C-alpha cells in the first residue's frame, strides 16, 4: 500500500466503526436513504472511490450491497 493510502485506511476504519451500529438495525430501504443523505456515508464513499481495494473490508463491516461496488478501472 502506498503512503497516501494509509491515512485513508485509518480514516475508513474509524468511519466504519461509527457507521456499523447505525446501519445494522436498518432495513434495506432505510440503508439506501442513509447512504444518499448521510455525511458519514458520503465520506466512506469518497474513500472507496480513491481506494476500491477497501470494498471487501467495507462489505465485511456493514454488509454487502449497501455501498455500490467500485467500477473496475482499466
């Protein structure tokens, strides 16, 4: 991992610790609304845009299908 990725990874871990207890009791439709409106979700999504390799970690923390899978870059 490059030096720029480490601060993002630490930030992502902290954000996921905040997001997990909020998201676990939500139904899928509530999760979609949260994903669209929550500043916390927006921060997580912005990290995933820069680091799609973290998607598996996000999926393990908050479940699959919540955050859109990153597009493969060529």
